[in-house]
C-alpha cells in the first residue's frame, strides 16, 4: 500500500522557500552555539591546567 509520501510528486517534496530559510537560520544558530560551547570548554580546560589564571571567587569581595 502506498504511503502519502509516495503519492506526492517531487515538486511537492521540496520544502518551500520559507522552510529552507528557517532551516538555514536554524543551522547557523546551531553552529554558532556549538562554536561557543567548544570555546567555553577549551577555556575551562585551559584554566584547569593553570589554576593561577583562574579567578579566585572565594576571596572576592563585592563591597
């Protein structure tokens, strides 16, 4: 038995311009987020190896 996807023509399977724009914007933001997460992980690992460069939050006084 044919599924509804099999009954569509090739033109109907192609996403509309708005959907393609949404997917490309979504891909862009996912890429930016992954790059920021990688940079943050790199900074954390680098600070872990050199603790003298970490901010001493225990002795930080706000007033």
